C-alpha cells in the first residue's frame, strides 16, 4: 500500500494513473450530480419559510464546503512542500488554487443571490461573508504570487508558506456564525447530535456535496496532468508519451 | 580573540543597527507618519466636517490609516539589506534566523508603529472622538501595530526578491491584516459607545502572542526562499 | 411544468445560481483539458522537428 502511494508521487506514474481514473470519476460525478439535482430540484418539498428559493442551497453550501476543504488541502500540500519538497505536492497545490477560488467565488455569488430574497440585501458585512471574501483574496494572492515568481520550484515554496499562514482563516470562517451574532444561518449540518434539517433536503445536499468532491478530484487531475506536462516538458518520460 | 556573540547580544546588535540606520534616514521613516496624518485629514475634507459623523467613524478612519501607513513602511524591513547583501549574511549566521528576524521587526515597529501611537491622541481629538475611547484606541494601536509589523514581515520576505514586489505585497498582506482591523476598530467603537471592549482587546492580545511566536519562523523560511 | 421554472417566483435568483455553478464546473473542466491538449501538440511538434 505504502509502495503504491510512494509510486504515485513520481510524476510519470501519477500522470498515467490519473489518466486511467479520469473516465471513471467523470461517470461517478455525473451520476451523483444527476441524483443530487433530481433530489434537490424535484423531489424535495418547498421550504416552510423560504419557499422555493432555498433550493440555491444545493449549490451554495457544497460550493462553500469545497472552498474551505480545498484550502485545507493546499495547506497540507504546503506543509509537505516545505518539509519534503515533493514535486507532486507542488503541482497539486498550484492546480487546486484556481478550483478553490472558483468555488469561493461561486459560494459568494450564490449566497448573494440567496440573500437578496431572504434578507432583502445582496451583501452584508457579517463575519461569515467577510471571512469568505478574505478567503477569496487569499486564493488570488496565492495564484498571483506563484505567477510573479519565475522559478516554479521557488514559487512553490513561497505559496506553501502563504497557504500555511492563511489557514488560520478557515476555522474563523467555520466558527464565525457561532462566535458572532450573524445574519447568516447557524450550523445545521455539522452540529453534533441530530442535524436540524429534514432528510428529504439533507440527502440531495449530501449527494451534491459528494458530487462536488468528486468533481474537485476530477478537475484537479486534469489540471495536474496539464501542469505536469508543462513543467516536465524536457524530461524523458514526457518524450516517451 | 573570539568574536562569537551570544544570541542575546546578536539580537541587541541587530536591533541597535537598524535603529541607527533609521535615525540616519529620518526623512525616509517620517514618511509613513506623514502619510498617516494626511490620510486622516482627507476624510473630513471628503465627507464634510460634520462633528457627529466624524466622531462616529473616527476609530475606523484612524485604523484604516494606520493599516495603510504600516503597509507603506513595510518595504524598509528587508529591502535595503537585500540590495546590499547583508540579508544573505544574516541568513548565513550561526544564530537562528527567526530571532534575528524578530530583532529587525522590533526595530521596524519602534520606528514606524510607536510614532503612530504618539500621533493618535492628537488626531483622535481632531476627529472629535469621545475622551473615554482614547485610552482604548491607544491600547489597540499599542497591541495592533506590532502585529502589523510581524505579519507584514512575512509578506515582505515572500516578495523581496520580486521586481514588482510592492503591489503583490499589498495583495498578500491586506487579507491577513483584516482581522486586526476588525477587532481594533470594534474595540474602539465599543468604548466610544460606552460598552465594554475587553473581548476584542483579548483577541488582539491573542493575535499578538500568536504572531510573535509564529511569524518569525514563517518570515525566516520565506527569506531563505527569496534569497536562494 | 411552468411551476418548476417559476420556482415560486424566485426564478430570477435560483436559475442564475445554477447556471453560474454549471459555468464554473464546465470552465474548470474545459480549460485544463485545452491546456493539456495544447501542450501535447507542442511537444509532438518539437519532437518531430528534433528527429528530422
């Protein structure tokens, strides 16, 4: 098992294995997406208070979860880069950044569109929205810094440090709705004990969340493969392709 | 004769050197302070000098100006050392770089943060901030400006080798500064309205301890990367 | 059916959200693939030039 993992760390192996996984993951993603959309848009009943507008939740919440998850993945890669200088970790970190930024952007905009009918305003400067916005800036900072440094291995170390320093923002975002009185809804799914959301809505939500997870891996693999080709264009294994 | 310095002596040496350099370049270091005062005076000019409005937003104005002045002054932490090669010497020394970094950041704070502390009461008066809030304002500046120097040092260390480093520096450092801004301004506003600011003050203290213990390491790692 | 599209009057908010999500997902899939194929073509051309 460990040997397989170790082999995965080598670029040519990763490239090949990723190539084989991609078709499977694509199908799994499409299946989960279809199930989630069906459950969320058609099966689930309208909400008692919010009517039909709550259905935005099925993209907004998974997007927000992914925005946090991907940043944590990047921070872990950052630690790996600093301690072991593993090439694959560098590729995963920089490939994850645009995906994470996209999800953060999606979470912010869908949240805005949900907030307008619910709270009467597109934006409010409460703790969760503000810290999510800061997360977007952190992602953009990482992408910007990586672009600014020419030598990509040095650039990887720089963004690794930045990712690690910024990771304090993640618990702030997550707990912000508990620490501050906030307009944003409190935790309903990750509460210990029974979550206070009905199963007919929870199931599509979890399906969509899982679909987004699979999608992240899928998009990541595509990006990593492209990035690997670009970085290793002068090496033997690329020529042998 | 052995020239081996103890860690403490190295710290003091670097601190004194930076302070001396700052003293000799007084004009360069006066600029962030001047910027601070100028930015604050812009607000009454732009918003109309209505006393109630100014008094209400005074904490926010002062802190945004402090943030911008801190960012402006960050470049001076490592740039001149980078340019003349002393940064490499610091990295090559036998002492842990994180401690030496702490010395440089302390010098930076003494030169750029403390003047803000001295100028703030006058500016608070000019903006009409209620008297009860001023001690809290000074406390937030006392706690907050070292945090700005410490976190800013990480950003400078990451970008000191880049050509357009200054612009990227702002993009990197501002998101990290935002929590300090939020708590400091909120503490002062609470005090101005007569409420208890201690929760926010404790958060600032926590940030200060956190950044003092962790940021020198991050800065050292970033410097090693930048100089390589 | 019309009900479904109306989304209880919230159509203006719900459908753009889903559309944006679809766009984001599609772009993050399409752009890396295009990049990858472009790289591959470039490398093939270079190899051919070297072997001549």
